[in-house]
C-alpha cells in the first residue's frame, strides 16, 4: 500500500469519489454513450431527489473525472460524491482510475 500511487497524498486530494460512510451526495450513472467524435455522453441521477443531469466528457475519461465534473457542476460542498455504477451496490474511491465505457 505504501507505494501504491492511489494512496499518494496528491492522488487522495484529487480523488472526488467519496469513501463509504462519508457524508456526500449520491450520483447514479444512468447511461454512457460514445458520440461520433469519441467523446462520452454521460447521463446520471443526482442526490436524494434524483434530479437528472448529463455531461460530455472526453474519450478516455475515468470515474474520477466524472465525479470531479459532477461535484464541480453541482457545487458540492466538500467536493466529493458517491458514484453508483450499474451492477454495483456501493461507491468505491479505489475505482477512481477506472475508464468510463459505454453501457449496453
């Protein structure tokens, strides 16, 4: 763990995915589609009221990039959000570098 780049101080500060149990809003991924220019069109539901939103991210974006953009766009205090992916039951900050891929 000591030499894992995910646990470096700078990486922890950049990670916008909240740890389990942390007070942070929930963002549930609804769909990810690749546009003709290879950018990613990401739809999601935000917060308890499940307001819908969408973002366009560059090709090669990660879950961490998505979390950071949502936190910034929604003005989230503390800057961290729980990201719920399809087929998963909890947010996992260790998935920060997981690439976003189109969902079937």
